[in-house]
C-alpha cells in the first residue's frame, strides 16, 4: 500500500497538471482563433514572401543586413 503522504502528493500534482492542461488548451484555442480570424496576416506574409528575392540572403532580425553578419 502507498504511503498516505505520497498519495496526497501524487493527487496534488495531478490536480496541478490538470489545471495546466486546461490553461494550455484554452491558450491554444485562442491562438488558433486569432490565426483563423486574421486573414490579413496570411495575405501580408504571402505577399512579402512572393515579393522577396529568392536567391539573396535575408537580413538577420537582430544583426541587421546579411552582409553585416559575416
């Protein structure tokens, strides 16, 4: 038989994990809804990708121009 203290700790941890799971599921649903309801984000990124040169290096977001990173 399990020690009552250990059983209590396991039960408490499972409750914590259940709460975290609910929070993550809610956050994931919010992110999915935002992505679905923001077609302008998709259009903007698709337009940017189609207008960017294919063979030129892109600038690093923190380093500036691609030539600066070398």
